[in-house]
C-alpha cells in the first residue's frame, strides 16, 4: 500500500511539473497586486465608532505576447473583501483586450478595456504604485455605493487607438476610443430577449485625450460624449459631456499631481421643466444635473524608500440634495517602500460635507495598508 501511495505521489508530481512546463511554454505571464487595509473611524454625527480590516483591492492579470507587435491582456479585479457567498464587495472583469503595436506612434486595443481619461483612470487600480490608500474621490471603488462613479469617469471602452509622437524633447500623447454609453443602460435582467451585459440602446461613448510630456512635466485634456440614463428621476435619456484636465510635475524630491472633471448635461426644454417639477415635489432631488470633481496631491520623497504627502478632493453632484453643496476631503499620509514590490502606507482623511437641509457630517478616518505586487 505504501509503495502504491509513493508511486501515485511521484506520478502526480511529474504530471504537475509537466503541466507547469506546458504553461511556461505557452508564454503566458501571470502577475497581480493587492492592498490589505485597516480602517478606524471615530464616532460622528451619523455613525458610532467603528473599525475594520478589509481587502480593499486585489487584481489578477494574465498577459501573452504573440509576436513583437501583437499581445493580449486580461485583468480581473476584486474589491472590498470580495465573497459571493457573503455578498461582500465586487468582482469585475476590467480588461480583456488584444493590442496591435506599430511603434510608439500607433497602437490599437480591441476588446474590453479601461479607457484613457485624465492621468489616473488607467492606473487607479495599481495600488502599489499609488502613494495613498483611499484614492481621490471618483476613482475609489470602495465608495461606489455612495457616488455614481461612472458619471464622472468612463469605466469601459471596447476600441482604443493611442500613442505618442516625439518632437524634440516634447512628446505629444493622444488617445481616441469608443464604447457603450451609461452602464445604467446595460441589461441586467433575464427573460426580456436581450443578452445580459448588452447595451439596450444605440447610444455610444466617444472620447479621447491629448497631452504633452516634457522633462518632468505632463499635461493633458480629456473629453467624452455619451448619454446618461436619468429614467429614475423622469428625464429619460440625457446628452452628457465630460471635460477633464490633468497635470503632473516633479521638481527634485517634490511632485504634484492634480485633476479636475466637469460633467455637463444638455437638457431639452421639456427635460428642464420636468427636472424643475421633480425638484419641487421631491426634496431629495436637486434642480440641476451638474457634477464636478477636483483633486490635488503634493508629495515629498524623503528618501528612496520613504515619502509623505498632503492632498485635497472636492466632489459636487447637483442632482442630489445631499451633495448639491459638495464635500471636501482633506488628506495626509506617509509610506515606506520595503522593496519595489511591497509598500506600507498610512493615511488620515477628514471628510466635510457641504451645507444641505438634511444632514451635517464631519468624519475622520485613520488607515493603515499593505500594498504588494506579485
């Protein structure tokens, strides 16, 4: 019996080694990162004191190069200690695309992708590369229950052309993409003769970014055009435009990154009248759809391994009476890079809700996190 067991283990080990060898021969690279966080929130006007450990973000990625100019990439994202059994967090397929590359000046991605918008959108999930734990406002997945993140930033596209053109010391960046419109138009129900996950309209997202890079300065302007689903407040389909601007610069050990996003809606005369009626009848609905976001972070690298920063966020959503005066989020933090792949972070946040008729809130948060790239 013992000999059979040993023989079985040897066969299993050999077959596992063969499977691993075959995987390696396929040329598929597996990589990922995660951020584990502890949060402490003292008592405030709305909630009692609370604290929690949670896995804020985890990503598993696969990449395969078919040739020098053709490659594929898949990115699966988990947030907020994801568990389907316990109904915790979210699981998202962020990327699944094929890329054709013809030099730096011309690239095409086809498939599901996170589009280029301002500086942070494409790298917002790469937590080991970011200094902060809680990301600026509309880029933070863990607050998606509180903010309509897709209103401010395009979440998905399916075809993108991009690249950069050098002219002396200056690089000109460009990106142009198309995708589905507001996620609220996507079908999430069965039995209605529409595939779940398919767009139920012919409205499409068109967007892009142009920018420059020179020395330690990066500047860009982004814009999108699509439709917003406002059936919930009786307006139906509304034309929406996003306008964004980003600036990043570095001077020695000091660096600055900043963005703003202005979300505009082109209401018809009928929609304006309907919104005025809804706002008058329903106290929780604001009298405008205007949305705005801005953030700035100033960072100082004390050494090659340690850094400190201060920052500020501002978010407004005029369609919600709670956020019609916006809220400010002030932050300060520090970090220590144990290695290129492992970072320990600490962050303090102070949220101050703007004046509104229903609630007053000032909340402090203290966080510690471990970011790991694997």
